[in-house]
């Protein structure tokens, strides 16, 4: 295997880019050789959990270089595949991809066998595709040829490596001495694009859903000066979108390659030359170098024709059959099949196609019972058997937009159960599945179900919500996927029907105040959430929920996000220090740093959300309203009235120090930043250069601090004034944006330099510095199970605790001990937080019940959006 065994031939060039820096070919070759020695000379089946990480890549390449067949397993199917195929060696995430011996059997292995890949998505099929060394190398060389890849080309893992398309990106780049940046981040995450820019990525691969997300993150306006091409495969993309991205590429200097392939052909069979993407956007193009197509006439399309069958109705048509050196050896259904040799010289694709007068192939429909959805190849016959096992008699059809389930003589409850079963077992998003009930199925003249008629009639009916269990027992507990919208609706005071599949937590108006509550609730429903879940569409979160598996045993610790744990610890430091339990200063300043971190995270997403200024003002209102009401109560009940305190400006217009300085500084900063980011050009500039923009704000904040300190002698006031604390807020902002090793090191040095000597003493400095460094370097912290709920509750209620605890201390100091006083301050703040949430929910519900105008419109059509 040339690309695995000849890594050292590329010398000191970068091969992989990781979060810790580049890994060069000579170093990669050494790592691969070391693991190959560990695997030994005797050929064995090596199971590798497909992860976009250095350890997984090294183990995979080492097995190939050593001649060991690799079973590359999706992370959610490791154990089921291991149970069927009994690999000799396993390398999984739990062991950090280090190969470990398993209780395998003595396998008989064909000498050509190199790789075993799953082919039917998440339908539960144990069938594997057997690929040879020749298959892998031929397809990698073919792809490198038509993409014109060279040593200077670099890509990034926008797709998982256990998916044949994503794996082909790695193969083709290593073959020519190019490089691949390894990341698990979604294209909706700003850090993904920061890593792509740092690696100077020249090529980006995506499935149709990837391009939908690119639209949402403002890809057309991104500064990606090194980008040379985009590739698209994994399902049909609409001709309109193909043409749009091809035209964008012409303006921006990159090419679009539309491709067609299957795992059975080691990823790629056809590509559309980029110069034809605007004139033939409905075509899959021509065969890849080294391959050829022919059409087998007489095939029937049970699912009906595709929307676009091309301009040449009289052109040759039939089932598309492919020949080439990348055609698989065959399938494997039992371990005994691993000894079989090559059994195919051509591949019947299962797709109907037409050859146009322009020499291009176009897919017109399905000759087999498969759909391609979200990069998954869904076997409709297997889905029907899955539903039958759950006691549901159904016919399944669909197209590249979704799966349709028709139940003859059933009831709505059974339709809901069918949707829940498919969402849970197949792994499709809820938005991709439609189920409905008919008294009698429409049928063709030959008595077979009329799949076209079923699909057409289903399109006119609303989708059924899954309420029953996947087992069809009649239980009404919603699936984990269904819980996503319920959690978001409750936390953000929305109706579930108001939440669309493309909405995100941020786009719906989520902010740092609701983030903790939502994240804890979603973790309870879905398991551990992915990074940047707040930027993922609801459909993607539902897909995660559908594939979530229950915990398999007790876990003592829960990995909580660092900013959540820090928020709870910081407010506890504030309350305890004020109560006299201890004296550890700096908690409020750490909260200000965390506020900057969350501002960058929630108010400055890579996605250009609708009404950004309105949502920013709504977020400010969620702080200003309770603070203003509490301040009004305080100045009338406990202190002399001062208007400056009601307008959150006591630190500049009032006299004397006021304990609520933190919320004044925070609100003043948020108002100024909302005005700045009201300009679309400023938002676009920040999206294009998020890390540089954050460092620029930090530099400006430090310059303002030093200018004020040089002009005015107010050291104590400086620790409570907005102009001298902007840099603290900016430190958190920059901590959220840093994604590269050198930038994290630089920010750490800046934090140490700017914090040292600024606060009351060394201990105060240390508390703030530790908080900043934790945000920069430690994404999660372990918290004992049971205690995690307390930490989450305190973090979520931190604003109310900050406000209320002063009144508790004033009323009860001297009557109870300091530790009891600390607990009461925390409890009172949490109770205020819960009470305020219920009042807010009641007000929103009352608003929704308000009388409507005669024209059917409410008195105001945007209050709910503005309130959230």
C-alpha cells in the first residue's frame, strides 16, 4: 500500500495538522512503523474506531502497512461489529486508539484483503464491503488525478474518516504528499474555519447537508484565500445549488467537483468536470480515470423517477453498471467470507441513469431499494423488516429528500411508533421521516405497491410526531430525539412548533443565561453533547438523540464544561467571601471574564442569525430587567434613592462604591457592543477573522486601561470601572476564539502580564489568572455525579445569586454562622431564579393567549421573538 508504506518518501513535509501542531511525514512514518511493529508480522483483523484523530489515523495506516485487514468501525457500532466479526486487535477511543488484544478467533484471510467497511448506514446490517489493496490505491490515484492533487494541497476532515468519502480524502492526499487537518468540529463552528485557515486548506469535501450548513454560516463571504476546490458527493444536490456554488467558485477562484460513488467502488466512480457545473448541474458526469460505465437496459424503478431526468429523453438509459480496478472484492456476511477472493469485475450500482448527447451520465431514479440520506445508504427492505419486528406492517419508499412510511389499516399511534423506530434505529433526523396511515395502499396494475403514488400522497399530508416507543408497546414516552424541541421550547419560552429543523440554540435567542439549563437537560436526554452543540441545527441534535445509547454502567464523574463549573465556583467565592466564611477575592472578575467568553460564543456565532440586534437587546433585557427591578427595590427599601443606580451608571454618575458594580460594568459593555455590532460590516469582519478580531479588542481594552490609569489616579476604582475592565471581558472573548497552540500560548502570556499587579494582591491576581487559563486550556472539568446537578443549578442562577445574597447577608448577619449564611445566600438566589423563570413563562403564556385582531394578526407580531 503505497500511501501507507512510503510515508517517509515525502520527507519533512507536513502530513497531518492537529490541535497540537503539524505532524510531518518523517514523524508520521516513525509512529506508523512503531505501531506496525506492535501489531506483529502475522496477519490479523484489526478493528479501528474511525475517529478524526492522530491515534486512529496512525493505527489505521500501521495496519495497512503491515498487511493487516482493517475493520474501520463507526464510533456507535464498535461493539455490535466486534461481536459479529471477532477482531484479533482493537483500537478504540476508550484506549486512546492504542491497539489492544481482543478475544478473537483464528481468521482465514485472503492475501488481497485490506479493508472492511460498513455499507448500509445505521440500519443494523452486519454486511461489510471487502476492499483490496489494489482497490484503495487505484481509487486514491484516480481521485488525485482528476482533482489535480499535488504536494501543496491540503484538506480538512469535514467528514468522518469511517465514511468512505472522508477516508478517500485522507488516502488521496497522503498518496501525493499533501496534508490533512484533523478535526471533529462542525463547519458551523468558527474554530473549524480558524483551523482551516491556519492549515491553508486548499480543498473541502462535503455531502449535500454540508452545503446547507455552509449557506447558514455565510461561506460565500468567508476569507479563504488558499481554497482551490470543493467536492460534493454522498447524495444528490439540487441543480440550483450546484450551479450557485459553481458560479460562486468562478467569482472566488475555486472549482466545484460534483462526484458520484459508493463504498462498493472504494468511494468514487464518476465526477463532473468543474467547467460543466453551470451548464449541466443535474449530471454526475463521466467515469473517473481508470473506470468505465455502461447501461443495463430493462431495469424498473420501484421508487419512481427522480425530479430531473435530463434533457435527452430518447438517450440510452438503464441501470448504471461500473467497471474499474476500484470495484470491491465482494461482500462479507460472516467471518468465513474473509478468506474469499475477488468475486466481481463490475458493479451494478442500483441506480437508473441516462447517457446524454453531451456524453454525461445523469441519475434518473433507483433500480434498487436504497435511499441515500445524510450520507447514509438506507436499505428500505431492511427498514420494512425492522418495522415488522416491532409489530408494524408498513411499506417504505422515498427519495433523496426523505423516507416515507405508509401503514395500511393502521392507526395514528402506530404511525408515531413507526417514526420513533426509524429515528432511533436507523439514525435519521426526525425531519427526514414521514409516516401516514391509509385504508388501502395504492397499487400498480401488477399488484405491487405504487411507490410513486405513496410518495406523492405523503407529500400532501403533515408528518406524524413520534410519541410511542420503538418497540411498539403503546408506551407514550417520547424518544430522546423528540426531547430536543421540548427542552428548547421550555427554556426559551417557545412553542415546539415554532422550532424548525434548521434552527439552532443561538438562532432561537439562546444565551449564556439559558445555556446551562438547556445543556443539562439535553445531556440528560441525549448523553454527552458534542462541542459547539449550540451551533448545531435541531435536526442534527435530533439525529444525535436518535442514535444515543443508554449508559452501560455507573460513572463517577461527569465532564462538565469549564465555563459552567467556573461560573458556579466564582459566585460561590463571591458569596462566601462576603459572608465571612473565607476571604478569596476575584470571583466577580472571573465572572466578567466568563461573560466575555459567552458573549463570543452566543452573540457572535459564525451563522448570520436573523435580527441579530433585536436578539442582542433581548439578551440584555434578560439581565437588565431583573437587575433594574431589584435595584428599584433596594434603593427604596434599604438605601436612599439615587437615579444613577436605576440606570446602571452609579460607577460613573453616583457617589461612593456600590456593591452591584459587576452588573453595571457588564450591562454597559453589552450595550456598547450591541451598538458596534449593529453594523453588518462589523459582523462580517468578525466572522471572517474571529481570532484576530478578539485579539484586537483585547489590545484596545488594554490600551484604554493604561491610558485611563496614566490620566487618573484611581487604583481602587479601576477594579470596578468599565473603561479599565474592558480587557478582562476581552480576555474571555479571546479565550473562546483561540484554536491554535501558538495563539493559546500567546493569550496565556498576555493574561499573566496584564493581570499581575492589577488587583488587590497576589491571591486576587491568582484567582483571575487561574480562571482565564482554565478557559484557554481546559474545555471540560470532572465533577462528581450528584454534585454536577448542584453545580449546574448554581451556575444557572449566578446572576440572581449575585443580586439577592447582599440582602440575605444584611438581614441575617450575626444571627447565623458564616457558612450557614453562605448557604442561605446561594439558596435564596436560586429560589429567585426559579421564581423569575416561572413568572416569565406565565407572562409569555398570557401574551400568547391575548385577543387577536379581526384580520387574524396579533396586536404585535414580533414580541415573542423580541423577548427571546
